[in-house]
C-alpha cells in the first residue's frame, strides 16, 4: 500500500459564507487590501462541478475522481456512505505528484466539499509521501449534498481553496441510486496569490527542504510568513505571537532531533494560529474600510443638511427683507409716523450703544480674569512639577527637563528612580485635563547623526510610553527626537554636552494660556538663561 495519509479537519470557525458567483461573462473584479501591499485577490470563477445529494442513499455508492488539466495523469475513485448523519468518504487515488511542482509556495494537498451554494468546506489534508503517488484514506463530513475537489495549498489550515485544482469528482456509470446533480460555482484564491509581492514587501521566502524535517514544519513557516505579510502583527498581535512561538518550538525541536510527533504538534499549532491571525486581520481591515465609508457618507449627509439649512435661512431672510420694504413704504406715507420711527430708532440705537459698551467692558474684565487664572494655574503647575524635576517657563509652555543621568548608560531604558519621578509627573498632569505634552529627546554632538537621532527618538518614546501607561491620555502626548540639533550649551565642554543630553517635556494648553509649538519656532527653546528662570532639582553631570 502507498505510504500516504489524510488528516480530517473541521471547518475553520472564522470561515465566511461566499457570495453568489457571477457569470463567466461578468467575472468579479479583483479586490485588494487597501494598505499599499496587495496580499491577495479573491476571484469568483464560474467553474462547474457535480454536487451530488447523498441524503436519501442507504448503503454506499461509488463516484469517480479525474485529474484536471494541471494534473491529467491523476485518477481514482471514492466510496461514499451515509452513516448516522455523517458522510464517510473512502479515497483511492493515483497520480498525485508533489505539490511544489506548481510553485514553491505550495507544499500540500487539501480535499474540499463544495455545497450547491458554492461554499467550500475543508475536510482533510492529503500528503502522498515516501516517493509514492497513491492515496488510500478516509475522511468524513456533516454535509449531505456536495461536490469534491482537491487543491494544492501552502499549508493545511487554509480557509479558501486555491485555484490550483488538480482533481475533482465525476459521476460514473456505476454510481447507483437516485442522485441529484447541481452545478456549483465556487470561490477560489488565484494562483500565485500567496507569493505576490509589492516593492520590498516579500510575502514568501523560498524554503529549502533538507529531507529530514517533516513537511508540517514547512507548512508552518509558510502560514506564519503569509499571516505576517497580511499585517497580522498589527491587527492580531497576540494570536500572531502564539503562532510564532509554536513555530519556534517546532524549529527547535526539529533542530535538536526530538520526537517527530512533537515537531508536528508544534507545527500544526503554528499553522492554526497563523491562519486565525490572518483571518482576524482581514476582518479588521474590512471593518476599518467600512467605518471610513460610513464616515464619508455621514459627512456628505451633514453637508447636504447644512446646504438645506442655508437655503431655508436665505428664503427666510428674503421674506424678512420684503416685509421690511413694505413697512418702510407704509412709513413714508405719513411724515408723523416717520418722525416717530426715527425717534424710536435713535433711542434704540443709543440703548444698543450703551449695551454694547457694557458688554465690551464685561468681556474685557472676563478676559483679564481668565488671563490671571491661566497665569495662576501655570505658576501652580510649575511649582508642582518643580518638586519632581527641574522645570522652567518659556513662551512654548512649561519645560520639564530630564538629563540622561535618568537613563541607563547609552540606552533609552528608564531607571527605577526615573520611573518614580515620571509616575509623580503623570499624577500631576492628570489633575489638569486638556493639557498637551510634547516629549522631546536631544543628545550632544558625540557620535553620528543617525545614532544620535535614533537614541533621542527612543528616549522620547520611552518617556511617552511610560506616561501613557501611567494614565496620561494617549492623544494628549506625543514624542519627537531631535538628535544633536537645538543644543542649549557649548558642546566643546563636558558640562555643556551633559546639558545637551536631555529629554524635555513641553507642557502647553489653553488652560494655562500657552499654545503648542515646535522647537526653534517663535518662542521656542532657547539657550539656558534666556527663557525664564529654571528651578527644581538640578541633575548631576553624567557620563555619555
């Protein structure tokens, strides 16, 4: 007997129902994930396959299998039997050559049951091995009416069949009983989709087999690479982490020549997790696109409503103007009435002028009071921050200074005492809702521009991330690295370089009367001593 096997699989719970297939004359236009990197296109093909209803059968029946143009030498039969609500399929196939003959991304074969509505359900994996091309195995399905196809796939746990269809069932003369035939159209993933690239984003790297490692390990590598290229690191990070961990365990077990079953177990876990991560990613990207479409539609409706309101306002204004003209004409007929109206108008004007003057005075008083409150709040906030870190007032806002003594040497990791200080800063900021903070990293001129820029960005990001973790609103805080630009002291001396190695947290906002601005702009960061007194704890001069 041939050394080949079939692994029965339940349908993936995240598999979706395909839409009705269009006619062959009007195929569905290819679609892309709108992220700059086309990962694959779903293509509906008008391909006919006999979908046979076995529900009324008692006993078993035989159907044939025939190779497609991609594998004309493949052939075989299947014994189909309905047992207690499940359909058992015993396969006897010949002529299945290795799947990677259709492309390096294809490693295995999968058998699918296709319903009359065109919904494909994965029911097993077929792996001819040991140099044999024959399969004698059994699979089962809960379906009662279906057609059968066999496709080449990059890994076993795929959710949509590829269009590399190598075999499909056919009705033979020896097929017994009343059989309902339906021509089913079904959805396929076009050939080459898994290996498609755009620019530097390579979806698949060639896999070199050593003959010793199990095929499941290569399927796992395929699955993880495909999910990674789909953007799963961003949209399904936890599931993707599980997949990569399982793959690493499989690779280590294989490298140390541990039990082959252990390698296969880890590899299959990696495949399942990677496919789940890929499907989650697709759903989330689709949801984002639908949300953007809804927002655009809402904006259009709001614009239409606004135009309608403006038109109504213009109509009302026109009616009002007409009424005023009629009133003026009537007033012109009587001189006495005109005089009375003029007198009343003068009195009304005088009264309005007085009201306007009072309102102006009140507005001025309110503005001065608001300005005083802003100044008091700004001074109070500065005093509180000064209790933790050195803080000075500038035209850009309050600048809280962190020297690099608060970081590990030549790194961006925060020291424990730094975390303690930042936790206190976050507690202070939480008491002032609406404040904005720009975390800015700077270095001295030692080292390359690229190194200093990266270190300044990493230190700024590290401070920002920790403050967000402490409860500061993510949309109220940003981070930017400026490298060795914007020095505040002479870089030719040790003390000057120590001052230039810093992270500054620029606090601004309407509540303290300061608008956010960038370094070097009007009112931006100036050398020490030119931008207001700096008070609070003074850091010691550190090493680089």
